[in-house]
C-alpha cells in the first residue's frame, strides 16, 4: 500500500501543481521500464484479479507520469538538473539479469532485469535532490512512501523466511541495495 500511496502522491502533486518540477524524468522512465519488464507475465499467468489490476495500474500510472513529463508538463521539467547518466543503470541491470537469474527464459531474464533496475531506479531522483539541495514537501513525501514500500518488503521477506522458508536471493539482495539507497534520504526526512 505504501508503493501505491507513493504513486498517488506523485500523480496528485503533478495534477494539483500542473508541474513536474523537482521530479526526475529519468527515474520515472526507469520505473516504467521496470513495470513493463516485470509484468510481461500479465498475458501468460493469472494469479488473481487483485494481482492483475495492480499490474495494470502500475504500468498505466508509470506510463501516464512519463507522458505527463514528456508532453503535457514538459515546460516545467528542468533537464539540466536531471543529469544522472542512467544508461549505466540500464547496462548494469542488463548484465546482472543475463548472469544472475533462475532460468534462461525471456520472462525470467525480464523479471531479473526489472528487479535489478528497480533497486537503482531512484538514483537519478536522489542525485537530482543532492545536486539541487532542494525538494518540495510533496516530492519528499513521495520518496519516503516509496522507500517505506521497500523497507516493508524486507520485513515481509524476513517473516516469510521464518514462516514459509521462502528464499529469493535475487529479490533479497536487490531489495537490500534499494533500501540502503533510501536510508540516507529517510534519515534526513525523519529528522527534519
């Protein structure tokens, strides 16, 4: 729910202010790529109505945010401040997905790619915040909700390990990296 809240906070910010100032287009584009590659199984594997609706929501909302940033509110996005070299993240996630995956199938490699990419997709946004030294309150709330989502996932994995003997090393390692990336921001958010 905190992941859902983060997306709703971001969409609300964009719609209410009619601006994408302070938001990294590169991060949003990476998240769209994460959702599209992770949820390719939407057409081949049915888990539940809830699961399918959430997959469609994440893809559609990320697509809308990218659309809003690229076209509708493009004039409010400062590309000079969004200068992180995200190609490095794409290359790294691709290499890791080809080397470290559970099976060598298109769906499995795509899933692994999405997990590795999600772990670092926030870096352009965090870099933008660090270089500008400023964040709107609503952008900070978005980032905190997004970081909370990952931290709660770690707690869920610990719980599932002890109750179900659940192990997923790819997701666990990537999730730990992602949570570590958010930790500095979370400390500043909580103390201010």
